[in-house]
C-alpha cells in the first residue's frame, strides 16, 4: 500500500503543478474595467488556485485506481472493503477544513470589506428595473437616459430598485451585481478605470441577471465610459434641450 500511496502522490503532485500553471496563465476573465472588478477577479483567481490541489487530489486518486486496480472482464464479486483508517483521512479533513475557514476570511470577509470601504460617491445614478427594460436617471443633473454614461475615474453609486418583480443589476465589465427588489433601494459602487462602450466591448452593458419572465433577455442597456470632460459635455447637451 505504501508504494501505491507514493505513486498516487507523485501523480497528484504532477497534476497539481500542471493545474496551477494553467490557472495562473489562463485568461478566463474579460478585461477588468473598474477598481471593483480587479478585487473580484483577484478573489476568483485565489479561489481557483486553492481549489486546484483539492481537485487534482480527487482526480489523481480516481485515475490511479482505474489504471492500477481495474478488473478486466466480468467481475466475479466485490473487491475487499477499504476502511478509512490511518493518517490520510485525518490529514484530508484537516486540510479541507482549514481551506474552508481561510476562504471565509480571505477573500470572503476581506473582499467584502474592501468593496464597501468607501461609502462616498462623486456621481449617483438611479436604475429602475421593470419588465422588460431599465429606466436610468441622473438625479444630480435632472436627466434621464437610455444608456449608462459614466465618467472615467469617478466613483459612482448606483441606486437600484424595481417596480414589479425581482430583477438583477449586473455590468460584466465591472463585475458588480446586486438585486433590484420592488419597494427597496439597493446600492452598489463602481469606479471605472477604462474608457469603453458596448459597441466596442459587449461586456459594457447593463444586464438583468435574474430570470424575470419571457422578455428577460431584452433587459439590457448599453454602458459607456468616457473622459470626465466628455461626460460634462454630455450632461450640458441634455440641459440645453
């Protein structure tokens, strides 16, 4: 049994190294366009790196067992029972418990604290979900819009609500998501770090992420991040009308 454990451990180590390399190099997220998106991406990347050894442990045990202990032909009966004794089950329990406790605090509580650290905002945008569209307004400027226009580098607070059923406010480029609940105003903060628009990048869109009926797929509005001067000109143009 010692030889089998050694061989399985070697396989696990090789798979883990390969998995960590892939996890570090893989570009699985769209480009981050907000400070908050970088926090979220960092949290997911850390969780992925921590999950790889656990996944490869199970995979190595499965692959080695299939390769070494499989029976060819029709089996004559059940194999001998395997009892979870010795140090291996206890080490597995201790390691996975420690990982679970660790991710609760980091990136869990630590990430939430970082996202909520600054409750102030330079701009307030009110977003109201109703089947099946978003109503967007700028209370500070007394205007409404069919698209979300934001100034680069300014901290924005979205006040989100709904008129009928639960919707979900989500901008993929910013990674931020929060429910739009009838009779309640929820808030989410975003600080854009990259100029962009829906025409150039489909992730610059306000999307409903909660199944809300037959027209759910229609609930999206373009998002545009512009320089502060261009944003002020956009606001002035609306006032001049």
